[in-house]
C-alpha cells in the first residue's frame, strides 16, 4: 500500500482516480472487496425494509423492555457498521485513520448487542437459574471485551495523493473477537438444545434418537420451533466466523482480502439473530400451533387483543394476554403435541418480559 504513494502523478492519465495508484492485482482485490461490502449493505437494507412493519409492532403493541431495546440497538448498529464500511471504501475522507477507528468502533455494539439477545434467550429458557445466568453473563462479557480488539487491529491510510482510503494492514489478534463469539454461540446452542431436548419422549420410544437432536422430529411444536431457529442461526454464524478466521490465518491470502468477510459476518448473523427474536416475540413460527405458543413468550401491552391457543383435539382453548391476570403467563401450561405427549413449557414470559 505504501509503495503506491511513490508513483509520480504526472505519469498517470487520471491522478485523481485511486485505482491508478495501485498495481493491477491490488486494484482488482480492492474492487472485489468493495463489491462484497456494497452487496452486504444492500442485503441488510432489504431485510430491514422488509421487516419494518414487524419492528414497528415491537415498539407499539408490546411493552418496551431491555430485550426489545437491545434488538433495535443490534439492528441499527449493524446497519451503521455496514454503511460506514462502504463509505470508507468508496468515498473521499479527510482523515482515513480516524474514520477507520470510528468504523471499527461501531463493530463493538453491533456484535455485542447481537450476542446479548441470545444471553437473554438462554436465561429465559433456564427460568433465571442464577448459575447458568452467571456463566453465560461472563461469556458475554468476554464477547464484549474481545470485540474491542478490532479497533486496534486495523489502520486506515490514504491511497496515493487522493482522499480515498484503504486499510494499511490487519493484525491477526483482531480475529480473536470471532473466536470468542464462536465459542459463545456454540455454548448457547448446546445449552438451548439440551434444555429443549429434555422435553423429548424417552429414547426407548423413539427408535432413532438422532432425529430428535437433528430435526426435532418427536418434539412438541413449541420446542421444535425454538430448536430449529437455534440451528439455523448457529449454522450461519459458524460459517461466517470460520470464513473470517480462514481469511485471517491462512498464509498467502492478500492483505486486502483478510477483512473481506468481516462486514458480511456481522450483517448475516444480525439478520438471523433478529429473525429468531421476531419469531419468538411475534409468534410467526410457521405453524399455527407453534405460532400461537411462541407469541405467549412475551406479555402483550394492555392494548393487545387476547391470544387463544387451541389444543390439537380442539377440546379446550386457553386465553393468553387478555384481561384475566391469570392467563398472561405460560408457566406450567401443558399443550398436547402429536396427540400423545404433553409439553411442560418453561416460564419464558417472565424471563423475557420482566427484565
């Protein structure tokens, strides 16, 4: 990068074009990086606009609590990080070093808030168990601290005599954030899966127990919906983190490409985490039974209409979220599944709503 500034501008046909200061191979790499960042920004904006109505419902139809605020912080800080990254790569900036630090600083709340959503999820599923809560709180604090390393690992410089920017280099310890996040996501996934699979029928009645863990086939609708949401998020998060680590530590990869998946990793994991949060709170579980059950995990505001969950044999209906104060929680509610077994739901409404 630094050698490009030694080129005589008088020998260039257009000295104001930043790519003219870079060797052809390096210019191609930077162009491809810019395409990836702009594409990720487009995906993130599209996802936000698509679910803008649901985000509005979260603020108007439900009581605003800490998880809801963290959801929006995660959402908009991820967008701000993507926007600032695109500006850094495409616009003229007076001080590239300062702007690069600001861009990396936005990474901190984006990934920390996204991880915090799953801390709330674990705490709710374990019904506020103080030991489980303490362990995962410490792990989240590790994510909070590790995300700060990105700020110190990247430094921006001008390209030649222009005001366009590029990164001078990437220090490998900056990827420690992805390592810690990967460990946190794995532990969250295992903890949630273990809790949900505890509701499965005895293994002797299943025939092939692997179907329970992989597909949640024999689980009640409520547990199966939560398990599959966690699996989808974990798959996307692990692929993104592995790509970032591969690009960081594999020798021979150009410096420009070492951060190419950092922004997509933040954007895609945020999209999946927010999708899980919305489905849990709004009850869009994909199946009528699961959707009605999931919607009871949060206590609606006093303006929300009652929600009714019908059992499979349609013999009874449970009013949830209405005026009766005794029907606002699903703690201890048994909802039949598959016509045989009943699911003992944890007190998730208190865990998510009363924070």
